[in-house]
């Protein structure tokens, strides 16, 4: 998942990973982190595994940049949500560097349906924020020009994942950075492909019908 490094003088620079997998166990507030996520939180360069690799490193429940009251509360909300969702946080890594991260997760259940934890990914979007500040005028101009298609893509993501408006754009921006593709191009592809690839079930469609037909009563 990582961008290829461009070595100079035959030396491969170590670049910190920008995402990694985790599991959070509710019973004892215990974190399990992948090697990439451990390196990200350490703020140090490290060899990175594929982003689909499972978390393998247990971390003491009282340690680490992720172990804060607001993130633990976010894990409780993700566990209760019953669908993939995301939250955004500002943390400080072990090198004392502030980072903006998006945590995307879904609940973990046992075979009998008991909710025991949350699993997902932590995505470092610090660069996205920094670049957005440096290029604010260009970003705003591009966003306004292509607002309609971006808003449509955000709406689809909000419905599919239970995202808030800001989280939906954060994830589009993250994918934009990692694929070197403009946000509006990604958004256009989502809007183009979702109708032919994603089908709502009958119960979902019935629920939407009910909302549409009774909306005037709730004004």
C-alpha cells in the first residue's frame, strides 16, 4: 500500500507507514496492532506489510498514543454501531509529533453474535491536512468547481458506512493522496460505478420508501 521510495546514493530512506490494522478487545480495553500501525505510532520508518495483514502485536491497555478516553469511547460507539464506521482524532505519536488520523472499524462478534471488540484500520491523514493548508486556494477552487459530484460521492459513502460528512471527505482525500488521483476524479468514479455494482436489499428499499413517503409529516 505504501508509495515507492526513491533512493538517493543507493540508500533506501525509511518512511513511516501511513496506515495499519488493529483489533480492540472490549472486555479488557486491549489493543492488538499490526507492524505497520506500531511503526506509525512510533513515528519511525519501518518495513511495511501489506495493509490487509492482521494485527499481531499485543499492546498494554494503558499504553500508546491510541489509548485515550476519546478513542476508547469511539471504540464503544463503533462496537455498538453494527456497521462499518469512522471517527477522526488528533493524537501525538511516541516521537511527540502531532498526527491527524481517521479510524475506520467494524465490530467483532462471536459465532453466537456477541460483540467482543472492534477491528479495522488507522489511517494517518496528517499530510492531507498539511497539504490542504498549503494549497487552500487551489483546493477550494477545485472543490467549488466540482462540488456536485464530490457531494454525491460523499453521500454514497455516508449511506454505505455511516460516515459523517467530514469523515467521508477525509477518506476520499486519503485515497486521492495514495493513488495520486484528484478527489473529483475518484468521486466521479464512485458516482459512476456504485449504481451498477451496489444493490440495496428489499428491506433497505422499503425503509427508504417509508422515509420518502412520510417526510412531509416530519417537517
